């Protein structure tokens, strides 16, 4: 449920026997997510839903590229929900989705780190 293994296996195949490729992709993704979540939190503080929508779009794409499907799916919901008018209800929905995506990311991060250790 956490990772689309078909996508992730394609990345492993690109590795060509050099596990540093997958390891580098995982490391860069993890750093990118942490930075993006930080930016999302800052945008939520000022209720900048357009920025959150753009960040959700960005994170959706990078998550999908690595096969992190739950995070990608929730980021798509964040992207679309945050496009709505900044009402109290919209802000509440986006806040809830951000909490959810961070939990999903936590599970994905554990999985990715464990897999990276097995591959290297």
C-alpha cells in the first residue's frame, strides 16, 4: 500500500548493479520532502493556500516518480483542495490532509530507509 513496487522496481533496474543510484534517489527524496513540509507549514501559518497547492503538486510528482503512492495521492488532494477559496472549512480540510500526508510519509520513510539498507 505504501510503495508502488512496479515503479520502484523500475528504478532498481536503472541502478545497473550500482546501489548508489537508488540510495541517492531515496536520500534526495527524503530531504526534499522534509524541506517541502517545512515550506507547507510556513504557508499554512499565513493561510497561503495557493502556495500549499503548488507545493502539493510538486510533492505529488516527486512522490509518484519514486513510487510513494499514498503520499502522492494525498498530495493531489492537497493540491486540489487548496485551490478552493480560503474559507475556514478549506483551511481545516487542508490542515487535516497535511497531518495525514505526514503520517503516510513517516511510514514510507521507514520503508524506504529499510530498503536502501538492504540494497546497499
